C-alpha cells in the first residue's frame, strides 16, 4: 500500500477547530489545458515508475538472492525523503517550482538510464543500484513537493477536489498498467524496464515545458533563512490539530505496510509465480485503486469527513489481513486488489483537505513536514520488512504488521479530532 500522495471544497479557518464542507458543483478539469498537460505527463511518468519499481526488487533478488538486501536497497530510495524533506519544502517555496520539476525528472532519467547501460556492458553492481536508488529518492523528494505545491496554482479552487481525485486515478491506473508491463518487459530483458522508465521521465520533462501557468505566486526577493522558514512550516502544522493528527495516523499506517511489494514478490515466488504473473498480481493493486478512486466522490456525498477517515482506517487495517490467507497467485492478486480499494479513498480525502487550507507561500514547507511525519518512516519499514521476511517468512510478517494498524484504527475511532466530523 502506498503514497504521493483529502478532498474538501471549502474549509473553515484554522484555529481551535477545522471544518470541511464539500461543494455540490464541480468544475470540469478537461478544459484546463495546463492541468491536462501536467496530468498526462505524470501519467506516462508514473507508469514508467511502476514498471521499474517492479523490476528493481526482482533484479536485486536475482543478483543477491537475499530479501534482506532487497529491502535495504529499497530502503535507500526512501532515506533521502526522511533526510531532505524539510529543507526541500522550504526551498521549493522559494525556487521556481517548474524548473525544479524539470531538473529532477531529467536527473531521474539519467539515473535510471545508467542501469541498462551497465547491464549491456556487463558491469552492473549492487553499489550502482544503491546509488541509483539514493539519487532517484532524492530527486523524487524535491519533485513531489514541487508538484503538490503547484497544484492549487494550476487549477482553480473549485477544481481542486476533482484534481486531487484525478491524481488518485492517475496513481491507480499506473498501478494497474505499470506492473503488468514491468513483468512482461523484465521477462524479455532485464534492462528494458529501466530504459522504459528513463524514457517516461523524458516525456514528463517535455510536458512541463509546454505548461504556461506559473507554479507559484510572486515572491519577495528576500534572503533565505532556511531553518527559520522550516520552523514556520512546523509551527503552522502544529497549530492545525486535525492535520497534525492525520499526519501521525498516516505515518503509523504507512510504516507497517511500506514493504508490501517485497512481501508480495516473496510470497508469489514461493508459489512458483513467473515474473509476468507477479506483474499481474501488482496490477490487481491498480485495479483496486481505480475502484477506490471512483468511489471517492460518491462517498463524500453521503458521509462526512470524520466518518470517511474512521471507516477508511479500519478498512486499511482489515483488508491487509487478506494477504495472509492467499494461498496461490490468483488469490494473492484478488487479496491485493481488495486491500488497495481503500488507499485512494483515505489518501484523496486527507490530501485535498490539506491543500485547500494551507496558504500558498507555506505549501512546500507544511507539506514537507506532513510528508516527513507520514512517509519518513518508509525506509525503516522496508528494512524491517526485509529482515522479518528472512527471519519468519511472509505470512507471519503480514500478521505481525497487522497489529499496529488495528491499534491505530481504534485510536482513530475514539479520537476527538474525528469525533466532531462524524
């Protein structure tokens, strides 16, 4: 289960209490040229990323035959996120966000492109894979913050809930298509998935060049006081109790499931699944996410914010258990799909809620603090998952990681932050 990556239309003032109401009328996004360029470019890039994300652990396992090492290499991708997210947020609020995104995707294309070159030359090493993972994770950190912060500038306030939902559709579609192609392409040749991802980043760069809108409001040309500006983001989030609680809740839910991909791969290989079948299992996650993404809007019409957050937290925990009872690749694909239905619901509801009330000049900083709390523990989760898989096997690992999710579901149910929003 993943990122990334909320949906209020109008939100009350941040103070002792935060309230969100959702508008009945939604303005279509399909005539917003700049948003469609951003969305389509990121769709291609996201599919490419999902292709290489499937191939990466397969390649590491093929080289090392060690789930623990595969978990550690994957953890390296998340390490820069934890280290650089706060300064990145402050810098993204100052730098030209479009330029940041262009430079980041150019760097990611070069990093991923180095893998097929090394494979062709016969010089690929674990050290190179570790460096690529670190570089990709670093550039992802800056790109993701810039993309999130620019969204309220690319779309109108009325379009923001729809844009948040469409971003979840993007993630869901890429999650369905990418792994399927990843398994096929990896079966044809180990280099092809990484070449595909490198090309997808190039397409993203081209789409960004054609966007006309500015990605941030005008800024005063004053000196950067990095740590003071980071402190502003920390202070703002701390004084927004609902968002603060959501950040902690999200972090607690993400930590146990950070290594889900490694769990699925080890389980599927233990069931003698081919790389193509493993790709189809991951495609099940995409199908589930698509279903969830289309459920977001009707659910918002019938349930209040607090009800959605509590219900989604319980579904997040309980559907995780299904993976433990999947005894063959078909059941594993179905369980994965069912467990991913809730992901876009949970993420989309809290994402737009967040974006709609954070001031533009603080978007990068506050979102960086939120993401550090919510997703900064992913490297730890990946490393722990790899060690658990090697020590006790996949099914006990699923059961062990379910326990903290269940505890958090109980906490969300009794929380005063959601109680007033039921």
